[in-house]
């Protein structure tokens, strides 16, 4: 899990350094608040809440970059 989390967080942080990024500073702050600083790995209710926040983060990226809804679905 640590490998995948660190990749996700690294890619998300990298987006803010692209001068052509369609995301504004507020979106970056919200996105990173949903991603957290470490993965949630214990507690059923905590994991479910974290999964919901990850979906909100996904929606921010989809909206900002104009990704097709079918391309961002969980398969």
C-alpha cells in the first residue's frame, strides 16, 4: 500500500508545478487534504470515510482536466 500511496501523493504534488495546469491553488489544497499525508489502513469507518474522500479527489481531477467519466471509473 505504501508504494501506491506514495506514487499517488507524488503525482498529485507534481501537478502544482505545471504552469499550464488547469487547477488553481484552492483545488490543490482541497485535493491534497482529501489524499491525506498517509494512507488510512485501520478501522472500518475510517477506511470508508477515506475511500469517500478519494472519490472526491478523483472528481476534482476529472473536473479540472475534463476527463471523460468513463475513464475515471473504478474497474
